């Protein structure tokens, strides 16, 4: 193979790309090569773990954040060794660590996997955006923004969460208002420059809003904050100490959204009545979610996204107890007001903004005066992200958008589905791109499972390619060599 030809190319080096690389380094046959292509400074971090703000905590306790499916205690042990000061009263397993520290853990584990694979697997890191990808015989050619091209037989697209955009039609935002609207609080440097006393309207009441509120308050910024979303639902808070998932099974007739929804609510109420915790019912659903989602009819899936997702999301993606307590205190002190309603128009007023809103259930509109509007509706959708790579894949027929407009169409195994519903062989998407097929595929735990399964598949395919029929014995010997 030439210098720029690899067995596998991994595009994107956030959590998904790092996890896929770790698994490939463990599972590929000796002599294979892996190219990791990611943007500068994003290795192991991506949107979630790239924050340097220590007040942005994981929303999952440490016991459930191991990167290694074969060692559930890995993150807890790493945390105990590196940051013993973070241990919660109930023990390190119950700690909600800063996300920045989790990013350090991911990077350390990736570096360790590269070291261990050392002479066996060759790894190259490319710091660049991939702008395009096309097929050339049995290989894919990736075009990098640096002008280089690399070739690979197998490709894992780990493109993750694109930045969000304010979900308002362009004509409802006055041009004079634009300079005071932040579409993407994670990357927009103006966030740090907003005056301490500025009044802010956050659009969205989920975990992104919670992060932004915490950052401002911890930095001593005292301006009033309002948060608005269609339902005005805040994420629920984890219990102080986790309880195990309930022994709950969905009803047999679970292809209908209404049946499923009522069964979950009834089970949660019953758990509370019996002195238990509704969270244990939601947690019991977690391993079943993908299967249940796939059983829903297309119409039910659309209905869920329109009416059920906000409700599901606040119960499923919960705040760490310490964060939940702070947010409750801000609300009690009227430092943070949470509204249910929608924005009708944003007008610029020279030094501020007039935002016309309609509260849920109110016929009349009202005007709220603020200094800034900050979009906190969470990560955007890959299909609307303006990614040059995605546009190129779609134009070349190697990929297409999914029917729900969430990301890309992928097969059950994560292979891209392109023009004419044809599967694009050996090109896979993991993580958020496959939301329409899997729904729950963005948390570390789900990505971990997907990355391990994909690496297994690629390693098996690569073994079959390298040791075709007749050389099976060699393949087994090779495999045993690595497994040992
Ligand atoms: C704010 C936040 C908090 C979260 N907290 C938790 C939590 O506590 N626990 C949990 O389990 N899960 C959490 N999650 C969910 C989950 O862990 C993340 O969504 C996960 O990090 C996704 O990783 P990813 O690699 O798929 O995507 P990303 O982190 O978005 O990374 C994708 C990477 O690909 C790069 N990329 C995209 N296109 C290209 C291209 N063409 N060329 C090269 N590179 C490209 C991007 O620049 C980026 O670096 C959180 C998510 C968010 C957004």
C-alpha cells in the first residue's frame, strides 16, 4: 500500500471516532493500518467533552461511563487514580465528573490503545476536515481540506453533532437583531463577552441551556435569564443515589405509540406509589429503546418526534443532582424564569432586542426586552449542517438523508444507504447520523456498543479480504495471535 492508503479511515475524532479507533486497534489483524482524520484540537473531545468549563458535568454517573465494554469499572478506576478529590459522598461510582475531565480520559485511552497496538497496527493522524469522498474500485478516496487525499477500503463516518441553529424562519428575525443573536453558544466567542448584567433569553430549556446558565452564574454574571421552549420542560434531576432499573417489560402491543406511552406512565406511577423511583422505569427502557423505536410505524415515529420527544428527553437525559439543585435555586430566587411558549419575532432595538412571544395557551402575544438571544436548542441536524462532506456524499449517491430529516439513511449495521436505496459497501456512519434508525444512539454507552460491533465487523471483513478461502487456517492462527 502507498503512504496514503489505509485499511480503515475514521472520519471525525470526537467520542465516536475515538471509540471506533480504540476498538479497531484491538481487533484488526496485524499489519493493518488506520487513518484518523479530525479537525484541530477536537481529538477525544468533540462538542460534548471539548468544554473547558468545570461546571459542565456529565449527566451520567461515573459507573456508567466506562469506554470499555469489557471493563465496566474502567472510568471509575481512572477517576479514582487521577481525580480522587471528585469522589461523591456515596462513592466514586456515583460521581458526576466534569465533562472536560471525561475528554482527558478519552484521549488517554486512545493514546494508550495506539501505544499498545504499536508495531501491530499502523495509525496515522490527519488534522483536517474531510471535504469529499468517492469510490474507486474497492477503495474510497477521501479528499482533505489540506489538499491531500487518502485512500481506504473501509470508512467509519463519526461526524457527530453539528452546531445548532436558531429554529426560526429567517423572515421572523429582523436584520438589526442578528448581531445580538448567538446561534451556537459552544463555539461563538461572543458568549464570553456578554456583559455581566446583560439580560438573556435562552431559546430551549434542555441541557444546553442548563450548561449556559451554570457558566454565567459561576462566572459571577448576574443579569436576568429567561428560557423559553414549546413546553417549558426542564430536564429532570437524577436521584441522589441511583436505583437499579425496574424489572419492567413493555406491553406486547408496543408498535403503537399511544399504548407504549400509557404503559410507561402507568409503570412509573406504580413505582412511585410502591415507594420506588419513576427513574427506574425510564432506565429499564434504555436497553429496549432501539428495538421499540424500530417497531413503531413511520407515522408513529413522526408523531413521537413532534409530540413525545420533548417529554421523553427530559426524563431520559437528566441533570446531575448538584446541577439540578442549583437550577432549582436560581428559579426560586427568580434569577432564571422558564416559559412555555414560542417566539414569533425578534426585532433589533439599537442596543437591545424586542422579542415577541406567545405563551402556551395564551391567545395574546407579548414583548420581552432582552440584550441577547442565545440558541440552546441543542445540536443541529446533520442533514441541515452544511457539511461539505455530507453534501458530496449525497451528490455522489453514496449517502442520502433519512426519511425523518434527522441525519443519514443507514442499514441495521450502520452502512450508508445511498441513491436508489443501494447500500454503500464498507462505508459506515456511527453516532448521531443514524438517529432515524436507532433513535437513542448519542450517549457514550450506546456509541460504545456501536463502535465495538462495527470494529468487529470491519476486522472480520478485513481478515476475509486478507486471507481468502483456502487460507482460513492462517486467518485463525493470525486471529489467535492477536487475541492472545
Ligand atoms: C453538551 C453535551 C453533553 C453530553 N453529555 C453526555 C453525558 O454526560 N453522558 C453521555 O453518555 N453522553 C453525553 N452526551 C452525548 C454524547 O456523549 C455525545 O453526543 C458524543 O460525544 C458524540 O460524539 P461524536 O464523536 O459522535 O460527535 P462529536 O462530539 O460531535 O464529534 C464529531 C467530530 O467529527 C468532526 N467532523 C465532522 N465532520 C467532519 C469532517 N468532514 N471531517 C473531519 N472531521 C469532521 C467534528 O468536528 C467533531 O470533532 C452529551 C452530548 C452533548 C452535546
